[in-house]
C-alpha cells in the first residue's frame, strides 16, 4: 500500500506476524517492510519497523521510528501512517 502525505511517500508491506503466547494479554508483533521516499523519488528510509498490536491498541516501537527519521514531526507522521495501515488488517493478523 502506498500512502502520500505532503512531501513524503510511504509504502508499507506486512512481512511477518509474531505471536507472544506467554503474555497475559494476547499480543502480536508485526514486522512491516517500510519504504519512505521524498516526492521526487529520493529514498529516505528502507527497512523494517515493528508494531505491537493487542486488544487495547496499535503501538509502533519508538526506537525503530527514531532510526527511520530524526525530524520529530516526521516521526509523528510515520507513527500515524503505520497505525492507519495496520488498523484495517488488525482483525486478520
């Protein structure tokens, strides 16, 4: 799925879903292949981001997002776009 936001383009693909059965709350870690590019095509980030999903919400790992971008507003945008991408797929993970 490709999402465009202002000056950036986000491409997300779910790579793997890992279950955590030892937890009291059912929790899954989703590995998302991520490509972030500028609108002119230059690559800003290409790698995997982890997202934790449980009954209460969707939580991207802050350390992964910090590796992807140094700009605080871009970090917030990445987090928002990841949640927006995972939300419709969450019941099927």
